[in-house]
C-alpha cells in the first residue's frame, strides 16, 4: 500500500472537533493567494494540529481543490497526487 492509498479514505467524522483550527476564521484557510501571510498562518496552525492527518485524508478523499487542509495548499495536494500517479505508472 502506498502513502497515496492510505490518504484515499475518508476518516470518521469526529476528527473535526479535535482540530486546532476549530473556531478560527475560515478565510484564513482559504486565502486569496497561496503565497500570502494567511497561508503561512494557516499552515502554522496545521503543524500543531492533533488531527492533521485526518484533515489531509479528508481533503484527498473529497477532492478538495482549494484551501489549506492538513497543512497542504490546493496546489501542493495536486502536485502530490501527480507524483503518486507517476510513481504508480512507472511501477506498472
């Protein structure tokens, strides 16, 4: 099983109640630019979050294209998916 396979399942719903971002402004996690101060602040919250993996798994399994989820931006998640697909393709 690859790391990609492990990320392609939806965690149980209760994880959100333990999230470090609970109560934070949603705009912080959906900034206008991925290079903004808001993105850096959102990622810093994710770094200490006890449910970071579950959040990232949710983003992958529900195909979230925007926002910071589990410490990754939309473009970072897309690059991760492309790299994993390329690895799978090469492996046959």
